[in-house]
């Protein structure tokens, strides 16, 4: 069985991954060990649960992620891509096959990352016209 | 099964996590609240006033952190509303995207110095007087209370606070960043830890430091007026003198 694992960076049903996998069971796990590793405060967990309350049909479990996968008979996990190593390590601990689906992008960027200024100079034209940006530059 | 009201859900979480203490969450989560908050954003006023503690900041960051809003939809809305007047708003959104890309590139390395520090740094643990909002510096104690009580701190206050801890108290930026991460509603390792590194100078060309005049200006003097240490304020100096005191030289403020 394949499940849609909803992690803490995708608490929004409008994200494409929810539409792409509408037939999968949506699962969110409040895993005490994960929460402890993250060092989250009470209010942080409450905020997350508040966000979850607006996502239709999500099943929220309390316990270890691996144990929840066992109970559900989940052999495969689909979820949204993230660089978040806490989430990646947590999912890897289940020893399940994980299918990472792309997260929405702010801009297209394939250059070399150095300082923010160089990055911004490269991506700003995706949001604003060259003439507006030139005019701003000339006023500085 | 989640309870139908916020108050009941908050109680559920308290019951499920008896080891977590502290204040209940005061900020409303969820897509509806996020869209309402986005609808209130005034990009032009934001650009003009965002550095002031009473400025028209958006408070959208907890929604971004949890994917409840995307950076792209916020930028689109801002531009739709204000055209090029949304430049600063989109510019600041881009910082979050930039930090995230650094995270994707460097992974767990973002939790260590990414570059050589440009000034001497310390490795002291987080002091109790800071954690307990008991430094007797009204500004710093106020920022800690904001953090612990609400999980939200104004961005400028985050920078002042980080600079105070890292450069005045010589606290390990990593120890401070880890604590901060857990308390923030928008705690995100990329934005949080890399911003601490930016202040420390391990991911920037120079350290970030500030003086009393700067803090007083952007807080409208609200802390200094009631500060027990107002006459012995560690930030009350011109930049070159402050730099010499903190780093033993004057090279960044010249």
C-alpha cells in the first residue's frame, strides 16, 4: 500500500502533490521522538495541528512514524520534496521506498550560489521588468 | 481525530505532549488564516516601514515555513496589488528562497560554520539570564519574551538579539540558533541558522552589529525608556568604538 505522507512543510491542500495523489490515504504523524529532536515548543506543535485541521481527510496519528507505517501496511511513501534533513532522516528511518514529488518553485535558478546579491540580480527579472529594475538601479 | 475548535485542539496537543510546557499558540494556523493575512499585506507600506518594530510587517513567515502559503503566490499577490511597489516585499521573499537553495546544496553543513569567521567568535552556551529574560536589558529581555510567549519576533529584533548573543556575550551561534529554532513558529533551519551565520560572519563578509541609536530609532525608544541599564547600555557607542570593543579592531565601520 502507498500513502501520501504529509510532512510539516506541506500543510496546505492547494499544493500540487495533493491533487496529483488524491486517491492515496493522507497521513500525518505526530511523532514524539521527531518533535523532541526538533526541539519544538508546545505552541509550535499546536500551530501545526491547527493547520492540519483545514486539510480534508488527513489521518493524524500520534506515535512513531515507522510503527504507523507498519499498522497501515504502508510499503511505499509519496511526499513532497524538501532539503530539510530532519524530515529526510525521519522518513529514511522507516526503510520504506520514498517517492519525492517536486515542491512549488519561487523562481527558476540553476546558477552558482554565492552571495544573495548575485542570486537576486539573476532572478529579479522573473518578477519585474528590466526597465523597472534599471530605473531602480539608476536611482541608487 | 482532531477536535473541532482551536481551544480544544490546543488542549489535545497539551495532552499528547505532556513534556512540552509554555504558552499556548496565539497565532491561528491553516490556509484560511494564511490567505486572510496575505490579503492584508500592503507591499508599499511594508517597504517603507518594515524595519520599525511597529511597521507594517506581514507575519506570513509561519505560513511559509509550513507550506501553507507558497513564496510564489505571495509574490504574485504583492505584484498584482502594488506593481513595482512590491519590489522590497518580493526581495525579502527571495531571501527565504535563497536560504533554502543553500540548504539544498549544503545539507547538514548549514549547521556548521560555512565560512571562516571574519572576527573572533565565542563558544559559550546559551546563558540562563538570556533564556529567562533576565539580562536587565529591556530590549533583549523583551525580545526573549516575544519569542517564548508568541513564537514571533520582528526580523530586526532577531538581528539585534543574535548580534548581542554572538558578539557581546560570545555565545556559540549554533547553540543560540538551535534554541531559537525550537521556539519560533516559523523556525526553519535554512532561514534561521543561516541568518545566525550571517550575523556571526560565517556566511557573510562582515559581522552584523548595531548601536543604541539604531535600536532606539527603530523601536521608537520603547525599551530604552524603561531599561534598568539605560545608563550603562552596552550598545551606547559610535560604531568604530563599538567595533573596537567587540572585535579589537576598526575595519568594518570605517
